[in-house]
C-alpha cells in the first residue's frame, strides 16, 4: 500500500503484479479506481462550455455516450486528460486523474463565467471499479440487471446490482487495452460491488498492474508522458484535438514539433525506466523515456519516449542508456502485444 494523490492505494495484492496483469489479458481483473475525480457539468450552456474547455468535440456525443478528451492550458500544453460522458441532453460527467482533481476543478470554474452552467465537484460521492478483460462482459452480466452485450464501446448505461439492488452507471471504457467496463456507484455501495465481484472470482489488481497494462497498450499517463508543457498535436493523440474554438488554441495550434511522443521496444535485455536518456548511433542524446517497463506478455522492454523528430520514423534504430549499458531499441507503434481489442 502506498500514498497516492491523498489516497491509500494498493501497488499489488498477494497474487502479485504479473498474475494480476495476465488475469486481465486472459480472463478478468478489477481495479478500485475510486480515487479518480468526478465533476458534473449541467445547464443550458453545458455543451458550448465543454466545447470551449476541452479539446475533443462533445457536440459529437449524445446522451449515453462518452469520449476521451483533454483539458488545455494557455501554454500549449494540458491541465489533464479526461473521459467525458453525456448523461442527459444538458448534463455531462467529467472523470479526471486523481492528482489533477483540484486543477481540473479550478480550470473549469475559471472558464465558466460567461456560460450558464453548474459545476458540481462529486469526487467524494462516487466509488469507481474498473472490470477489465475478455471475460468482463460475461462476469458483469451475471451480476447486473441489463444486457451488457448490447452496450457498445464508449457507451454508458444505468443498471442495478442484482440482489443488493445497488444503482450503477456502467461505461464500456477502460485503461488496459482489453474489453471491459468502468462501474460507478455511490461510495457507500462500493464494498457491495467489490464483494460481488470477488464472489464471481474476479482477480483484484493494483496500481502496478494498471501501469504495466496501460503501457503495454501504449496509453499515456498524465504527469509522465503528457504534462502541462507537452502538446498533444506532437503525438499519436493529435486526433483528440478538433478544429474548433477552444481555450488556449493560439498557443497549442500549429506547433513546431521538434520532438514527438513514440513507442520504443528494446532489442536486447533491459528495462527502460522514466528519465533514461535515448541516444542516436553517435551517442548523442535525442530524447528521454517518460514511461517504461518489461512487457509481461512479450518479455521485451517497452517504453514511451519523447524523441527528436528526425528519429521518430517507425522502425528507426536508437539506443537507451540503462545505467552503464547502452541497449539498442526500435521505434514501435503501440500496442506492444498482440491485442485482441483496443
């Protein structure tokens, strides 16, 4: 257990990180991610406000749908990356990173002035359990009163935990690269949901497996791969940034991308870690690793790194300085494993 953004969080359970990781890849695992922040945005101008405050376009949503998005600052970088759900015609739910809960709340409140919106910080009210893996649908279907096979990716539905009749909001989203769901319930009901999943033999997973899974899938983590000074247009997530009026557009739009966020796969034994330098063939520093691990599925060292633009072509050969060794690596396109879904 460790302190994480004001919460006491498990790095791993007795099963260990490797078994937790493989449970999600092959069967089903669950993560208590109640530390994530939640804000409810409602009002006549909720859509217009969120179109201005976020980089993706919530006008493409409809009630019951969600999208990955980002909140820009005015420095050409980000406040956070988020998931945004439209619950009703003029009501939305923002789920943000725990470490950025206060910053996201402050940013949205600061931008709300000209708009007829109500922003309610609800992070303490919700429990959130992510059920992830190829058997997630089967297991959850046995516990709730809706048919989850009818719920498409990025959709959110109302449901109840059968027997206990606990109200749930279930979204077909996740952060592992596998099919799965993120289940919201009242904080006071989260133990009931967790216990029901335990009874269904879902494997509890901690922060360690959450990190290896998201990295194997190539998903960025704010504060590491994305920060307040990184421009998403210089990454494979440029698709999130829609051509519309948004806060900070003048600083973020049309960047000079001297560096780009790419994937790396080591060609020899080694584990790349955050902060390790990336070198060219002459030993010159051309970038830095922002996230890295040993892939539990392939056994290779994998990483995300910001590299100088000239070295970012797929399959380009570079080197990673790991302590006193220089390990060859190749620029790769995530996911770093044979993915069944993404």
